[in-house]
C-alpha cells in the first residue's frame, strides 16, 4: 500500500526553498549559540522506500565498516496548520567528543554519560534549529520528544532494521552539518510518512496560494 | 466560551496537581511559575520564589550547565531535554520510595520549552521535570541481574576455552585476586581421591607479591615447590575450617596463625598473617579449598570481604562444576556427571546425528519433562515449531560438517526458546574431536524466566509512564484518536464491509484503516491497543497473500470475531486510573493561547470597523476571562499558613457568591494587593485561641469572602469575626502623630476615622502599634482600588468583627471608550513640541494654537511630509509636514555620527521621529492605546505641494521653530 501522494514540481521547489531558508536561519542561530561557523549542505528532498534506507545511509556516510553514533527524535505538531509528525534521525561519524565538548562549552569530566549527553544535546539543537525554521515559515509550531540514543559505535547497517519499519515509503529531507576546523560530521534526516506528507503538501499549497 | 474557561481551569489544576514539576524562568533567570510539585519537593512556596532569581534561590544548581540549556532555548526557540540516564537530577529532591528504592534522591528527566510572546520571540522558558525514579530503580534491578549473569558468563567462557583443569583453576584464582586486591596470593587445594590427600592444583602470585620476602632460599623455587606439597585431609580441613572463623556457609577467615600446627613442609613459608578461604564442595562433599592470603597484615581482610567471597563462591563453584563436566565428557566419567545435576542448569550433548546422548543433567529431565536420550535435539527444543526445527537442523549439520569454520554458524543458532512456559536461554559449546571422542556439541540450558519477567515488568512501567505523560501533554489528540477509533469500530467498519466494492478492495480498505490507527496510537504511546491491532493486521496481511480467495462472509466473520473496541480497554483503564475517569470523557476543548487571542484582537482592530469591533471584541476578550473567584483562591491557603504561624485557628475560608467572569489583567493588581487586607485580618482581627475562648467565641476564627455582581459592578465583601477596629484609639492616634489637633480629631465621625486606615500616615509600617488595630499596607490596597476605579467601605464593631466592602466597576459588555479627537490631536502637538525641544534640541518659538477642525478641499504641504495611518477606535491619517531646514536639523541631531549629507537620511529619520511622536502621544491615553493601531510611517518629498480634493474635516496646527516650521494635521476617515 503506497498511500504516498505525488509531489508536483511546484511543491518540491517550494519545499526546497522553505528548507533552504530554514537552514540559513539554523546556521545563523547555531553560529550565535556555538560561536563557530557551521557548514550546511544544500538539503536534499526525496521520497524513499523503506528497503532503500540502509543502503542510502551507507552511501551517505561512506564505507560499509564505518562506526557511527545515531540519535533519533520525534517531532509533531504543537500548533498551526502544519499537521505533521515524523522522526529525525541524526548520524554522527568521525566525531571527536573532545571537540564536541569544547563546542558546547562543556567543562565537566568527559565520562561515558557526559559523551552521551553531549550527543543528545547537539542532536536536539541541530534538529530543532532547522525544524523550527521550517515550521515557522508555515506559521506553525512543532513539539519534540526527548532525543534518544539508538547506539554508539554502530555499524551503519545496524542503525535501522528494516523489519522494524512499519512504513513503505517516506519523505526524507537530508542535511549534512560540518564544523569548521573540527572533527565533526553529522547527517541529519527528517522522515515523514503518508499522512504527514499529505499534510505538509497541503500546507505548502496554502503557502503558495498566499504568495 | 465556557469551554475555554474550564479548559484554563483544568489546565491550571493539572499544572498544580500533576505529579510532575513545572516551572518557568525569564531571560534574567527569574522564576515566573512554580507549581505544586515543585513547592512540595523543594519546600519553597511559589510566593517565596516567584520573581526571584532561580540560581540565587537555589545556589546548589549546576548553574553553568543549566544556563547553557536555557540559553539555547531562548536563541533557537527550540525544546531542550535532559535525561536522568546521563544526569541523574537537577534538584536534589527526595523520592517516594525511600524504603525500597535504594536510591538517594529523585531521578529526573527535564524538558525545556520556549514560551513565545506576541512577536514570536521567546520570552520565557518553561521547564518540566519528570520523576523517573521508578524507572531508574527497575533498570538498576535489571542491570544487577544482568551483571551477575555476565560475571558468571565470563568465568564460564574462559573455562570453556580451557581444557586443562589447572589452567581453569588458575583463571578462577586470577579472578579472585582481582576481586581481593589486598591478597598476595591465591592457592587452590584439591582432594586427590586416590590417597585422600589435598594437593595444590593451582597457585597464583599476585603482582605485588615479592618472593624475596620469603627469604632467598625459597624465593626462586616457591611456585614449583608448592606444587609438590600435599596435606593430610584432616590437617588441612582443621586448618581452614575448625581453626578458622566461619563467617558464612563455606567461607572462613583465618587470622594470625603462626601457632597452628602445620605440615612440616609448609612451616618455612607459613608466615601468612591473614587468609580468606572458601570450601569447594560438590554434592555437599568437600573436594577442595580456594585460599587468598596476605602475608603481612592480619587485618588485611575485613568482614565486608566475606560477602564478596560468598558471591564469588557461587559463581566459581558453578564454573568449576561446569569445567569438571567438560573434562568428564572427554573422560566419560560417570561420577562427575552426577555433580552437574546440582548446577541448576541443563547440560546435554549430541554428536553429528543431533540425537541427545545418554549423559545429561537432572535439570534436563525437569525442563523437558521426559527422558530425552536418543531424541533429536531440534525437535526437543522447538517442539511445536517445524520451520525452526528445520532451520536449527540445517545449521547444526553445517557446523558438524565444517567444524573449523563454525564461528559464523554458531552465531546464527537460536539463543532462546520456550519450554513448558519457561524462557530458556540456549548456549552452545562445540567440543573438538580428540582421538577417542568424536566432535560433540554441548548445550547449556538456563532458565531465564525471571530475568525476562523483570524485563517485561520494567517495560510495562516505562510504557505506563510514557502513556500517561503523553496523555497529559496531548490529551486532545488522544481523545480524538480514541473517538475516531470508536466510530470506526461502531460504524466505519460495517460501512466498509457493506460497501459495494469487491472483496480485495474491502480487505485492503480495512487493512489500511487498522494500519492507520496502529500508527496513530503508537505515536501516542498507547502500547496495548497497538499490540492487538498489530496481531490483527498480521492476520489480514496473511489473508491478502493467501493464494485462495476469501469470501466476503468469511471476512465479515473474521472482523466480527475481532473485538476491536475491547482492545482499547487496557490503555483506557490505565489512563483513567492515572488521570481520573473524566480525563478523556469530556468534550473536546479548543485550547487557544493568550498570545493567539491577542494576535486575533490586533487583527480585528486593524481590519474591522469600530462598530463591528464593539460587537466582536468583548466576545473575543471573554476567551481570556477567568472567574473572579480564581483570582482570590490562593488566599484560603495563605491565611491558613498565617494562622499557623501566629498560633491562631481559623475555619477554612470559603469564597462564596456569583461566578463573574473577568479579564484577569484588569483586576490582578487589585486582587494581589488584597494580601494586605488578609494579613491584617490575621494579624490584628482574629484573636489567639486563648483570647477567643475567654471571650466566649468559637476557637476557630471565621474569615469569609463573598462576591456579588450587579449593575456593572462587582462587589467583594471580606469579613472576619475578630476584634473589630477600635475607633477611639484611631482618634487618639491621629492626634499622637500630629495629623489633627484634638478638637479636629473629636469632630471626626467614625466613618471618617476608619477611612484613615487607608492613608499613608496611619497605615505605613513604622507608625503601626497595637492601638492602631489595623495597619500595614492598606494604603496600597486603596491605591490599586483607585486605579481600577473602585471604592471601599468598612463596617466594624468592636469585639464582633470587621467587614470590608469593595465595589469595582465592571462592564461586561466592554463598551469601547469614546475618543475625543481634539484631545488626541492636542496631545500629538504637545508631544511634537516636546520631541523637538528635548530630543532634537530645537527651539520652538510659539506655543501652537489648539487645533480646530475646518472643512477644506485642500491642504498645503511643506518640503517633506510623513504620513501615518491609524486604525481602530480612531481612524484617519496624521500628516507631519516639515520645512527643509527643520527636517535637516532634526536629522543632524538624531544621527549619532556626523554625516555629510543629511538628505540621504531625511525620509528614514523623519519617519522614525514621527513614529515616536505619535506613539508617545497615544501612550497618554491608557485604555485606548491597545485599541488604536498605527500603520508603518511613510515619508515623501512633497516640496510644498498641495493635497487636493479631500472634502473632509481637517485638524491642523503649526509649530514654528528657529529652524523652520512643521505643520501637524489629522484627517479623519469619513
């Protein structure tokens, strides 16, 4: 059962533009908070089938035997017309906790717990910075669940197991964050399924109508 | 409208009574909200902390860390979180499992949420604190169980690698030495059945041990020589058991044993001072000792080490048992097989034919409930599951055919099964072939039911928490989802089944619907119903892939047999239990934030005409309304607390009377000031318990509060049955403080005197004494009262009590105030003069005439004109038209840096200046400001042009300055 609607050229362009603007804002606020220049990739938006997600992840991160840390966080509508819910998935590779701690002005001892806390904190910030911007443009606000650690030192094929995915096709917005002069690499993916995609497209249509 | 009010009430109630902490801070880290949970746990009341700096009130908080979190919320307008798993707690609160918890303080999850103001900027951060102690305790229990199993596993793993008994025992000793770092060495004595003597089976020196301490002659040969030692059974048993102090079953401690008779050979090295020993027994037969010793310090081992040894003994004994069994398999020893029957685990083995061999431990009989010799292992272990049997068979066959490369295959073997309702873990140990024995697979079965149960219990607990929290935060969504589901179960399903579509389409549609519900419910953490729906969904999915088509009736029956609505029951009852019967029962409420209402209001003002606004605005504002009673509700608790402090007693205060809905903003300042009235009643009005009894009054004082609503006013009566005000003392006091001379004072009637308690002189703190009767801060009440246009009257009778009657104007319909155009225009002109004089330092030469309206078709404009349109109560356009020189002069003073070319900034600066002038003028009209909207100012180079064809009233006035003139005009919309 697909249930995933077609995305028209206009809708895609508009969504791309909205995400671009949100990214710009995200970069700015991150720079302001972390006092460091954040390099953001141009966001990629596409529909993806559940069976393709692990190969996609591997392609994104590179190397079958790369070990990564992964965090997930759910988001959902809290007010406004953008009636979506979905999950953000953040994959950290080549990330130095030492650099991360410095970045977050974390001055306590770097225990395992502290490392996990840092990962969750950074995830929450990267994730929120961008999603808030998207929602704001569509005159909505999102709520978030606490981020949770999928695992550290994971092989890329262990991040998501296909059997656990209850959807067939999802909309994926993919962004890569890099930090200047720091060992830090984060792939951020927002994933939404059928009903939320429809809601997103409706919101975009209204947005377009208002222009 | 009443929904919104009761929604607000419900929210307030929930926030205050929820077993979750809620507090908020502003940018300066001052506390804005502090709910009941925080009050109870911190033992600081909201009154105490609100308005104070969070870190000053709670200096123990991790300031840097928390500030960083909060800052991120302000900057990113985003949520932030913290979990107890990484950071156990923010506030060191005690928790509600002080007895059984084993945890020192409450574990806390935090959620930080932005609170946005009208402009979309984050004005405050709301912090939610969840008590995660229960989850933490359960996880702790789990971890401990797992750890115990792992330690054992570690030993078992090393043991399984070792085929030599000596190596095995060495490993065990190594582990022991790690556990007891103060031990210099560890030794294992085992009984040799042939001569009934104990022989050293393994000996380990710890790293800190220096052989030279023994004296040179033995130092080099100690390890070797010790292995040649042997002791008579009775001697050694006597030494390690009877002569030692037995602390727990099988565990002994021996201190300072120089005087004990030892075998000859050991005397030379018997300088040990302290030994900890454990008996190794199998089937209650003593077969050896493990001994850890320290040579120097007879107090080296403390009694607390005994507990460690008891644990270690359990693990190592079972390890040694297993090892012995492994050894025995190779040797085909019957005896030792029996030893294993005690190990509490099932051991069995099979060769390439996969049939269970003759020797297996007694536990296996228990597990399988039958004789298992000769039966194929896969059939035993997965009795009812043919596919699993086939799978297991094929992998095992692979292992036996390619024994060298079996790592991979081993990892594929199923690790767990269900036997007779028990969860059994399965471990596989391949045993390589030797000359005499074929390759074997040894299997160890362990009952892990309890572990699983614990895991499930914990999972349940987590789900419960998740569900309840989710329900509280997303009540409407949950209620809606459940209602939709109910509708589907009651009607929707039948409609699909009875539609004219073909059977495949019907099945697909049902599948699609239940799948959607599943997704929705799982997002809302309603786990039980999700599980049920998932099972049903799998059935449907199987149906769809089934080759033979299904009849409609058969499918209808299938759906009829599925009690879909009942699946909701477990989740519903959890929610009802945790949050009350009514939680989901209520009609859906529309929750609208105050900010949204304010935004709506603004939008209405700018788009609707004043007359339309007159109709709709009051309706909208009612959304923000609260019952007047709610503004007073905290005083009941407040005076009870005061009573306690003052050793007085009062009947709990009841607030009676009409339920009047008011805009809280309008009355909040006043109701807050009433604290002085209540304080006075408790301080001076109500007598102490003893005094009251003496006076023949009930020992509990009575304070009552009654609200009335009549003819556009609210009346509030606050009475007590206490002392009353001593009017004569008041009279004396006015003389004492020099307010009046005695003849003036004597002329005052009671009413006039009582009036004085609201004046600064009488009510101010430093002049209060017991004679004044009442006194502190009542002037503040009066002040607030005057602000909202109210009045007060006091009735008092000495010894009987006092009543305060407050009367507050209240227009339910909210009539829009009328605007006097002339006043507004005059205010703008005054403001312009003051702006030019004070801000731009320009001399105004005339005091401009008060504006008068005149009818004209045209209006002359100067060099540069700024227009500002206003809407709302007053509609029209203001025109500020400046001479060139004056405009440039203003620009010069307004620009901070010197600028060469004022004209470049002319339009911008003048627009800004006029905006300030008009904005400031509007501020002179409280009550109107928020009803008048100013558009963006627009400046134009008008170069003495004329505005024509207007045909309206024009209000205009000219200000002359040293730099030139400015004309200010107002053109009302027709």
